[in-house]
C-alpha cells in the first residue's frame, strides 16, 4: 500500500533504552512514524514490541532516549502534562479491555466522559459514528459478555477512535481470531486510515495482515530496529533471519 509520508515525523523515537529487572528489553530503538501511515511492528515474541507501545503513550518511561509526539518531547512530563498528548493517541489493547459492567455503547462513550464532554447529543452522535465505522451500531445495548471475540476487538477500535485521535496503537488486533474475522479487522484499520487519515502503529505476528495493511514495516529484534522498509522490501530482504520470521521457520531440527 503506497503512501507518501509527510516530511516531518509525527512520532520520533531516538536511542530508546529500557531495562526491566536485569533484562535489557530496548537497547537503543530509533524510529520515525509519519502522519497518516500504517506502520506495522513485527518481531519475535518477548522482544519488547508492547513495551515500545507503552512508551509512546507515557505508560512506561525510558531509562535512556527520547520520544517526541508531534514535536513535543515526553521526557520529564508529569501525568497532567501528558494528558493533551495522550488525547492524540488511541490504543487497542490485546484483549480490548472492555468494562464488563457497561454496555457496548457505554464502553465506547467512556473516553468522552473522562475527557469532560457534557453535551449528551454530541456524545450520542460520536458514539453512533464510531460504532457505525466498525459496523456495530445494531449491537450498542449488548454487554461485553454477549459479544464474540471479533466484536470485542471492533468495540475496542470504536472506543480507541471515539476521541478522534491522530494516531491509534493496535496491540495484536487479530490475535485469537479466525482468518475471516482477522480480515474484517484489517479492513477496519485500512478504512480508518482512508476515512480519517489516521496514523496507525500495529503490533502483529499475522504476516498476512502485515502485507495487507502496512505502508512500512519495522522489525524489532535484539532490542533495536533490525529491519525498516516497505512490505515489498521486507518480502525481498536478503537477511535469512528476516525471511525465516516471515515464513515461520525455526532453526530447531526435528
């Protein structure tokens, strides 16, 4: 999927390092994400992809390095100072993280209430728009327990976009879903990019999704960005470990 990125990155990561306990997770990550692109983040499990996402919204703080969102550095910002930047970034967690005691409609509306929106008509209209985008408008009164796995993921997307952020972070959006439902989620991500020019960073192990939705692909390995390029460049990358990952090959002999 070709895209001409803006010249100035929306997100800039420089020299990002993070140690958890004695384990070095991130060892100097450098990455630019451009406004309006879909960047897919791949790599072996346990390499810090989700940790990187948490840094981008200030849920984790780096040991070293800097992160800038739309030109503003996150370094040293307190919770209150982070709030305006977090409004620019929505996030879909792996399990969608819906509130079991709230209806679908109430779950999606929750960020608006948290942001202090008081106009009930505005809330209703924006919730309907978000649910319509993910094709769940007819299920708004259902409780999370009555939603399928795919519907829960779509509900999570609706909640992530309700505040109209500039960027959405997707943490394993198709994990645990069958191929058809996974394709529905991929279509949703592409629809949001086209409809709202919404930037997306997608963590996934689903290589079919990688080649379908990405403008660029970054591979995180060994705590650094091991590969960065277009889907076509990924497909033709000469590095054997990259090709093994794409094809799902291990070096363990049977």
